[in-house]
C-alpha cells in the first residue's frame, strides 16, 4: 500500500506502508535516547515533539536526496516515475538507465551533494543557536540532522550497487571499458559483497548480545544483496534486449488451430496447462482470435470436450499490437506500464506473426544477458 503525498518539482512523492515502521523506530529512539539525555529536565511531551519533528525533517532530507537524483536525471532526458519512502529509506524510480557514463556519474553524485548541503545548513544553524551548550531544542535538532545527513552520505557512498557509491563505481568502470553490462556486473558484485559483510557483522553483533543492532545489520545486508542482484538483472536484461527486434524473440509464426476444435483437443495437443503463449485461432480461413490458459480456465473442465475454441477465444482486435521490428526492451517497458498480459505482433505486411508476453521477454532477457559483455 502506498500513500501519495503530492508533487515536488513535478515528481510524485509516495510513502510505502513499511515506512511507518522505520519512522516509529527513529522517533522512539530519538525520544528515549538522544533528546532524553540532552534535555533530562524537559517534559515527555516536549521530548516527543522534538523527536517527531526531527524524524520528519530527517525523512524530508531523504526526499531532498532522492529529489536531487531525480532532477538531474530529468535534465539528462530520463523520465522519473516518482520517489518512494519505504522501510530502508527512499528511492527515485527512473524509467531507464542513463545512456552515457557521464550522465550516470552526475545522477549518482547529485544525491550525496544535496545531503552534504543539508548537513552544512543544519551545522550552521547549530552554530548560530550556540551549540549543545546552549541547551536549545532547535540547536539539538540541528546537531542530529547535520550528523544524520553526513551518515547518509557515508553509507550511500559505499562503492556497491545499487548504492550511490556503487553507481559512481559503475560509471567509472563503464567509462573505462565502454561496457555498461561489464560495469554493472562489477558494481553489483561489490554491492552483494558489502551486503554479505553487513550480514556477517549482524550475526557477530547478535552473538555478542546486541540482538537488535544485529538484526538490523542482517536485514539491511539482506536488502542490499537482493537489491544488487535484482538491479543488475534488470540492467543486464535491458542491455540484452535493447536493439533486439520482437521478430528475433518470437521466431516463426505459430501454427493456428481451427475455431471449430474443442478446448479439450487444444489442451491435449497444443496448449497444456503451462503453455507460455496463447494459440491463434482460425475462423473462416483468417486468424481472428487467441486462446491461452486464462481463456481455457474460464470454462469448467467438464465443458472442454464440447466447447469450440471460437467460443473461448479473445478477438484479435481487442489486443494491443506491436510491429515485428519493434525494440524488445521498449515493448517490455510498454507492457509493464500498461499492465498488458499479451501483445499481438504484426509482420511488415500487417499480417499476424505471433504473440509476446512479459514473461517471454523476461526469459529472453535472462538468456541473452549471459552473452552480453
């Protein structure tokens, strides 16, 4: 579940339900720890007010960090879907990878630069308010916010994908080798290595009795390992599918079946229960529809022997179409955005050439990614 907060610079800001967990933990730790120590004579209400305000400003800083990434990405022609706050911080959702290593480097560094600027601003406010010795709530909040923004920069600049430092590493390797795929593999390996280091450290902390801290180290480490693996897989699939036409993926047109055949015959001879693609159906000598597993499952099994395919098929005209020469990666992005389960692929003469599904494109991307250098 995601809640829309609104737009900043035209970019939609979302809050995931999991964010409430980290917001609550940060707020409580500030109330029971930092502010309780600095202001032991303040009331509980005052401490809670400072903790909540500081926590909100911290996550506003996270949004500013991601917003910097997003603004620079848009300047380089990359569309940004939005920014999401979740359990592990924030993420800017970009529709595609940068096309040049220089663009990748500038986008990656934009977030840390914004966080450094915020740290300096909060540090100046701390100095203006007289420091902690002045026992000023605003000064104490500024101290925390300056330090936490420095911590955000330090963590994010670890050279492991998909952290900002990992993207910087990828940009440098990409610029040196000229290969986005090779650079992604290097940065992702570094990211997974850092994640496993955190997991190992977490178990060590747990054995020493620091169960809560150990748990968080393991959780963050697991997230980084998984995120590095998934981000690398997506990038390598993009590298593999970009420039590859749909006709190269789907191959020769599939053999159509008569609309008078029964569902049972199709299941027994062609479809099966795990068929990846729908089957074209002939009617009056022309392909007029498609039948796949979802269409078959709309009918009770007892009706399969007596129900003709023309009664089960989905008319061809109701499906979105794509040209056989269309780029495979662009098609996968389109299907994801429009939530399409299948697209009809048309040959140059406008005739039916086949169908493509997101799963088929993903499988092809994974297969071809092994050969990308």
